């Protein structure tokens, strides 16, 4: 089912959304209490009065008290940015760390080459390496996507409700970005530089290429519905 507050895909039977803490509609009743729950009334200030004392609206019985519509203060505080890492689910954290590893790996050696010695020409053996962005300039797009993923996670950790509409749910947005990264990294991994048929020249993969491919795959797996359900099902709900 989908959380009515943040749109997160919540596993069936979960008492509260693991991302924003909103309780599921089917789990909000009194547990162990057979008496009906009386809804708390809303209190409004007396006519012509800007401050307390407060008088109850017609038909209401008693506290708790809530300010009249349009009042500032608490409303402004709840809608402002307040960073809280507990708003990240376990799958968010895994995907964020894995994406950061992908970013770092772009600047590590992706391909290593060597030239064997040729005594007839008086050439000694040589070797070298090339980073991912140096071998494939378009991998800078992966760098940009990772930055956007990390920036989005920081924004999501500061607002209970995002101040913008993306058209996609939180999990769909992250999965789509991580999926594009995996595709680009996989293509870059396969497109190993050619030796152009030169004798004695060999080119192979290096640590950066393997690290990027594994990290990009981990990010996608963590954000798939089965992966999120497995990672988030046992995570404690953040105190809101």
C-alpha cells in the first residue's frame, strides 16, 4: 500500500511508514480498549480576540486546543527545513552510500594498459592506467546523476512533505536515477579501449571499473520493491 503522507510504498501490515512515520489508516485505533475514541475538538479564539483566552467552537467539549487557521508559529516551523537523518529508510541509506562509491570510482583507474619490451627496438616495458571519466567523457553524466541523488536525499531528510511535486513517488524517483547510472556504468565497463592491433600492447580492466559496476548494481537492488521491503521491514520508525 502507499503512504498517504509521502507516497512511499509501504509493505502490507506495516504499522507506520518507515520514511515519514505516518501511521497506516488500518492501525490507528485503540489497542486493548473497547471504549470508543472521542475525537478531540478544535478550539477557536473568541470573536474579536487576537490572543487567548480561548473559547471552544460550538458543540465542542474541551481541550486539546489548536490555533485558528492562518496562524503562524507552529505551522511555519513544521513546514521549514529541519534535517533529520532518521527520515532516511535503510534502503535510502544503502542507495546513497552505493551512489557515492560510484562517484568516487569514476576517478579511480578503470583501465590499465601495458606495452611489452622490444629489444630489437630498444624499448622497455611500460604500463599505465586511465580513469573512467578520462576513458569515457560521457561518464560525467553519471557524476551529475549521483550528485542529484545525494542532493535529493538531503532535501528529503529536511522536509516531512517535499516542497515540490515530481510526478513520481520517492522510491520511483530514486530507482529511476540509480537505474540510469547502472546502465551507463555497464556500457562504460563493456567499452574497453582498443589496442588498435598493436603488437605487445594489452589493455584490461582495473579496480575503478569493477567498483563502479558493483556499487551501481547494489544501489539498484536496494531500491527495487523486494529490496526495499527486505531492508526496511525491520527498520525502526523515526520519531516525528
